[in-house]
C-alpha cells in the first residue's frame, strides 16, 4: 500500500496475471479489515467479470468485491481467478463480517480509475490503483 492524499493506493505484483488479480483482491480485503488473515472460509462466492482490457478487469473485479461487501458483508480471504476469453472467472472464500470479531480498517467508497495501470514485465505482472476512502 502507498498513501495518496486522502485516498489509498494499492501496488500489486505477481508472477502471472491470474495471480495479480488474486493478490489485488486480497489487498482490498486488507484495506477493508485490520486482520483479513483471521477471516474464516465458511462461504464461497463465485462470479464472472466480463471484458478484455486487464486494467478494466482489475477495476471491475475489485468494484464487484466492494459491492458484495457493502450489500452482504462478505469479505474474501482466499481467491482463485481464471482468465477466460470473456473476462475473469472468480472464486472467493471468506465470511460475512461480524463487527464483534472483525475490526474495520478503512471505509472504501470506490475503486477509481485514477492512477490505474496493469503492466506485464519479463518476470511477471504489476498493477497500481487508487481506492477512495
């Protein structure tokens, strides 16, 4: 993570593109909760994200996870992301947040296009994005 004025930036690296998306999803969970590693894995969430551009897929993936958190309270701990010809196929394992057991870290209002980048390098992938807190 890196600070960006009143917002928060995520910087993610991974060996491959599916790993990059999975790490970004874990990063969002870490922005939402103080100790996402304490989440149980008693619920499964499956969904798809359509598109072809890696940067937009990343934004849409995190926006969907944020939407699920806001509407159901679900936060993921483990993620499996598969790149398909239509976009992404996502499986998330986690639980519904219990305020008695989980401490919130930040209130995330939105995942933004500002500073959004996804780059392939000779030894893997990297991404940066800003979340509005």
